[in-house]
């Protein structure tokens, strides 16, 4: 059964993030290993809440680890907890100085999220924010779309494939990618995932290919910046971060910021906003902890 934490008022939201809550064990290049709560849901939900949106998070995890959702609740996010046998545990190892080269291991997984576990929320946008292929299947995607949600997904939820024996994550093509693209209203990926899916690391070419499969709005991140392709037009914005110590969560943060701003702004403005916000986030570890004013100031100064 799905339980609710910190639910107040009507269950109607600007954005609902769906996926696993997890522990991230991060080992920087020549740095000290640290473990902290993480996930695409956490990164995304915290962004949207801190810039003033009404946010829900639907998370599958073990109830015994419920303390790790406290930061979301403290930031006014309504958390719907789907009980799992265990909480997902992810290892991120940086073997070289390039922060985009990472070894990923999923030691534990809370398991697939089923449609009958989903709470009945009213939401402007619903984003499937997974970190591996152990969270969502086609049945869930099709049934959520049938319910009428404006649905987006992170393609890492399908491209990151967990070896059932070694637990190592490798990046692989997705046989159902064209079907998924045709269902989604918006999609997020990074340059590595884009190349796996489309065969090219040219951001615009990859976005055009995805657009051809039926998705009208595509956001792709890379180390230098972020591209959006919206209804046949391409936009690009460079990042302005002064360091990359907060690299983990870059794509999740970028897309959440874009999605939140996109509710009442055009794609070009939303992309500038997202680039400014994630640039601030990358300058310190952990989820974005700034304010809307911080982002608007960074936009004014650097974007």
C-alpha cells in the first residue's frame, strides 16, 4: 500500500517526481568517499520546491530509511512513500579527473514501481526521474499516459542497465526507445545517453532524431551546457559554474529547473534559467540549496 507523509490540503501539484530514493556513495578522483541521500527525485524535487513550485515526490524505498526523505518534507514537498524491501544503494566512482567519466554500481534496488502503487495525484507535470532500468517499465509509462498526465522521463532510467550478477551499470540501447519517445511530452538525457540512443553525440542532431520519433520537447546536457529542442526549434545555453565539485545530479537539476520555469515561460528563458541554477548547484556538493533570487541574479550576471 502507498503511504503518505506530510500531506496537506488538496493533492494537486505543479510537478510530481517519481522514482527511487537512494543512498549515493560517491568516490571523487583522489578524494574521500562519502555517503549521502540521493536520487534524481531528490535533486529534482528540491530544485522545484526551492524556487516556489508546489511539489510532490513519489518514492519507492524501505520505510526503515524514512529519515532520508526529511529534507524534502522540510522544504514543503509532499512525499508519497511506496514501501520497498530495501532502499536503493548506488556507488559513483570517478577514476580520473574528468567528472563526466564515472563508474556506476547499483548494489541494491527498491524494485519496479507498479501502476497500482501510484497515488492518485493531480499534477501539471509528472516526471519519471529514475537512475537505472530497475524502476519503470512500459506498462507503467503507458498507463500513466492513459491517465492524461503531461509526462516526461529521464532516459537514464532505460539506458543505464544493471547487470543482475555484478550490479555494474552499463549503458545500452533501448529497444522500445521510439515507442517511449512517442508517448512522452518531454524527455531529458545527457550527451552519453543521447549517443547510445541515436548514434550521434552532436546534441542538435540527436535531438532532431528524437523529435522524429514523436517527442516534441527534448533537453540534453553536456559538460559545457544544455540544449533544448522544442517544436522544431533549437536553443542552447552554456553553464557558468566556477567549479564542478557538485557534478553529481547535474542533469536532474537542470531538467527540474527547466520544467519548473517552463510552466509559465518560453523554452529560451527556461533554458537560461536552468543553466544558471545548475551552475550554482555545481559549485557545491549536494542538491541545489539556493533561492529564486540567487538564480535570477546569476542569469542577470552571466546568462
